[in-house]
């Protein structure tokens, strides 16, 4: 007897179809699984046999061979359990319905329950591409799977539910398509909570409008973390494609909210400074996404930047340029997207009070220099905007005047992004920070006066090629905020204003 059931495997973000081929023949009773299966897959034999007993079905007393094809692709994880269970059922003739358009995904427990797994979304997306019309998933993952259009999703809590459905005894209702509630798009925090800090807010507005990396330097308690945490509230709304991309990564990591599975808010991740390189960029024997990939289409905030291990910080340089990170292990090579805004905050010295108007700094010049030098020049060069966050005075803190809300700022940011969307139509570029060298001069026209100022600034400040490039890109964003097609002298001046702190702190 022979049967074939469809399922899907996963390696990184790459889902692939798997055929569960089962043969039951005469011979000494055994249950073998072949097809380059890892330990978790092979251990499913005991889970499946126990689930047969728990569901009241009879496991064959015969030679049972299960092949996971293609046999030359490594299979890892417990998501094949349900498909193997159904393949054995089909092979015995216990289920006669045509299941060629079905895919089965899920881990089976000893009592027959179907447990939730990570990575359901990319697998269901692959199922649609393969032409499957019905997908059976764990009940807890049904909401997540229902995000995908073009397929009927059936959530089952127990293998008995699947058996009864396929036999027609007790049909399972298809999961309704998940539609995010309006409240899920909005944050409870707001820039209206931040008193003063006009310059810092403007810098964050420019960063949001152009997708630029930003570094904040200021004394303790000046509001750096408060400002950074509110940055996602002024970023443009995520498109459906961005939501799917981001949710894919969160799904593989097991971070999807079961009730609100689709990521519709810009991600914001703030790892502790003790994070390892693997935690930040991804890793493991089976490579998992790190914090930079979880921040895809959102914000990665590094608070107390000099406290991070220098080798860990240096690992950010390549992903910041390529917008993807490749992790190679013995099990294979995985590439995860990581198109994020890098926002960092730091004190100007170890005690934090260098330059404070009232508190005295107790650090020696050598201590301050050593502290700042924990940030390498190449990494510092990758911050498009630098801003000093000054202490807030009593008058600003005690003022009852209402500050500008995130919604008002977001309107201006959205208007600038719409200009960029039109400018980069037909390309993969999404914002000014991603402008490539091929179109740099075409999309960043500078007036004669602006070019003269830029030349003067370049010679006087001794800018690197990357710094020049980033100043022009920020100026392009400033011009977009002003509704100007040409980059003039005032736009260059404002961009340079946010590029001077490296000269103040690192070269003084």
C-alpha cells in the first residue's frame, strides 16, 4: 500500500514543498522515517504512534516506511508530524477523500493534540504558490495563516478533528480571513508627551522622512530614550507587503501575537548592551533571525552605544549597507532581510555630564577620549544625522502648553515619503537613505550656491566620501520636506548642522 501527502518544510525564511510518501508492506513490524530527517523529525515516530492510540485509530502492525521527499534536502523540526500521521491513515485506507490539494502542518502530541509551531506564515505562502487550496494547521496558528489570501485555512486542535472533517462526520469551519482592527495601527505613546527638545524632534522628523540613521548624544535624563521610543509613531504606515515581510521574520522566530498575528506597526527593538553578536545579527546551529532582522521595516535602538562590545557593533557595518545579513552554518546558509533605521543614544563621557550647564564632569580627558573611542570611525560614519540632546530647563518642563502630536508630525513625514515614492517608482528604493550611486546625481540636483557651500564644507571639515554622500541625502530629505525639487544652500546648511558632533567630540 502506498500514499502521498503534501506538507512544507522551512529553513530560515525559505519554505519548500515536501512530499510525505508512505509504504506499508509485509515484514517485521517497524516504523522508519527516511529523507535526511533530523532528530526532531525521527522522534515523531513515538508521538505519532501514541496519537493513534489516543485518537482510537489502529496503527498498522507491519513494515511502515515514510520518505520525506526530496530526499537530498535536510528536514528539521516537528512541523511534519501531522502530515506523517495523515499519510499513515491514508495508506491504511482509513481516509478515502482526495487530499492532493491539501497541505498538513503541525506538531502532534502524545494525546493527539496539535501543537502550534513557528514559521507557519512563510509555509502557507509557499503552499499558495504550489497551488494547494486547503491547508490544515494548529488551531493556535490559524489566525496567522488566515493572513494569506487564496487558500482555505482549517485550524485543528486535535488529530481527531482532522479525521472527522475529512470523513465528513464533523466539518471544521474555515478560518475567517484576519483583518487588523483600527486600534492596532496606533501607539499609546506620543511626541506630545515630550517637553521642549525642538532641535532633537526636528532631527527625528528628518530621519523618519528619509529613513536615515540617527545618533543622539546628551547627558543622562535629557530624554534620548523617550524620543527614540516615539520614533515609530511618526513613521509612515506600513504597506501590506511590508507587513507580510516583517511578519514572516517574526513568524520564524516564534514572536507572532496569536490574537493579532499581522505586524501592522513599525517594529521597535532595543537590545540590552550585553547582547551577543548572534543575538544581534542572528545565528544558532539552525540560523535564526537576530534583532536587526526582527527590526526589518522598523527601528533598532541601541541605548548606551559605547557600552556594547565593539566586535558586536562592528558586525552592524555590512548589514547597514547591504540591508540583509547572511548567516553560514554547517546546516546551510540563510539570508535574512534587515532594512531598518539605526537609532543610537549615548552619553558624552563615562559620568555623562561633560558639557552639562550645572553639573560638573568628573572624567579626565583621557577617560572621556577612551569612552568615545569605543565607537569606531567607520560605524560613526554610517549615522546620517547627529544631534545633541540638551537638558530640558524648568520652564519647558513646567509649561502647560501642548506640544505637537505624533499625528501632526507623521502627516509631514508621510507627505515627504509620497514625494519619494513617486521619485523612485519602478525601482526597489523606498526612501532617500537608500539612494544608490547609479541615480545619485539624477535625483539629488544641487543649485550652484548649494554646490559651492558643499565644496567649502567638504574641504573645511575633511569629509569622507561616505559623509559627503550622506549629507547630500539628508539635504534631499530636507528639500522634500520643504517641497523643493532642487537642493539649495539652506538645505545643505541644515544637513551639515546635523553632521558636526563627530567633529565636536571625536576630534577635539
